[in-house]
C-alpha cells in the first residue's frame, strides 16, 4: 500500500504529494521546525489546509485523517536517575516541545481519527517513539518505515457506576484538569501543594475523575497516571530520600515501562466508593499498556491508604521515605511490580 509513497524516503514534497493525491488528505500539520515550508506548500497545493502546531484549536475537533510533519529525531535514551529537582524544571524548557505539539495534534483530530506522522530526519529508537505516542493518547500504532508511521486517536474512558449516581471520566480538558488541580490543592492544603509545579507533569499524564451526577461540578475523587518517557521524569525521581540528597533509581527504563500514580485517598463514604472504582480503572489501564512497575506514595502516617495498596493489590513498601521538594509531609514510596500485582488486579476486576 505504501510502497510507492516516495522514491526518496525523506523527501517532504514527495510525501505530501502522495498523501494529497493518493490518500485524499486535505490537511497538513507542521511542527515548528517546518513552519517555514508552509508558504511553499500552499503555493503548490492552494486547496490544502496548513495548520502550524502553535495554538490550541478553538473550533470543534472534526478532522478524520491528517498528515503531521514533525521532528522526533532528537528523542534519545532514558536515564535511570537524575539529580534535578522540581525547582530546576521551572527554569528549563519542560515539558519538551514535541510533547506540546503532539498534544495539539490530538486536540485537532476527532475521536478515532487517524494521523500519519512523517519524521523527515527519522528517529533513533522506535520503541521510545511508540511509548511517547501512546502517552500522547494515540493507539493502534503502525510502523510503515523508518520515516513514517500512523496512529489512531484513543477513545477516552467514561461511564456511570453505583446505579448511575457517579460518573468516572478520563479527561484531557484543560478546564477539568484545572479543576482537578484546584481540588488537589484544597484537600492537600496542609502540604503546600503548588499547582505551578504539579502542572509540569500534565502533558505526559493521564487524568481520571469521579463526579456526582446530581452535581457535576463536585469532584469526588481523582487520579493521575504519569508516564516515564525520554527527557521527562516521574515525580518520585525528582524527590529525595528523607534526610539525604539521594534520588531513587529505576532498572533498565528503556526495556521496562514505569509509571507513577497520584491518587489521594479521601476518607468519606462517597470517597471510598469513588476511590475503589478509580483504582480499578487505573489498574486496568496499567494492564492494557503493559506497565512493568507502578510507583505511588502515601502519607507515611496514613495506614489505611498504605493498606489499600499493599494488602489488596500487592504493592511492596520499599521502606523509602521521600521528600517532594517544597511539598510538605513524609511520603512512603510503594511499588507495584507486574508479577506481584497483575494476578491480584485480575481477581479484583472479576
């Protein structure tokens, strides 16, 4: 099907011509590195719609199939540890530009829409690229050649439970994520929760919330699943062990997929019901994307939250107490390893 896409594999204009004529694509996204080509493309193909990956769309997402020309060549290896802190990230480009651009692509495309990603400079390791594309909420990734692959926009989770009383929803809405952050600040007000630091992880995290269907503005519970991808760290990797400057290490991150859950337990009747459901969805999510190990933390003094993860789901208490920058409290680091927790998760999901 794609054998005659182009004679010279990384020739941008041959690729464009193929997708416009043979695939009948009417829209091209250009990352910042290729915006200077927009006038040239428009002169040759005046009917095509050119969208620079700069601003969030204000119109309804309706594009079904598009071509995206983006540079992913500089995505390099994983690091097992870092000496960076949360405050350090506020003074550098973080998250990286390519994550912002992938987020914009997803926002323009309709649900189940297909994106053809053309990377003129190739990429170093497609396994790393695949993980990043999954993180950007695409699925059904198909490698076509060393410069071209396609993916489908992922359908987000949303359903009612508890007799229709509550809804659980996976969200990418910036407005809803902002509400989650405000809610987190409210319930963690004794710990100096900083939204500016917390939002550093938004672009490479999946957000879930539970709300009351009788008052949809009322958040009952929430959770965040943060991916470990190249150039971007898990929050627990930026924390330091108590009374030291040591950072934790992860084993062979290029081979194994790691993630971190942020899901504060809210000790109310509705909070327990919502927490149980949101945990179920998160753990199904972990199985679906083959997470090797999941880190999470709980207040070192909160036995009920620790019990929920260690006794029910088989998480291991590492014995490490972490300090998260200027965020207050002492946080026990728990880890759920695939071989230990997946059998329990499957039993829980029955």
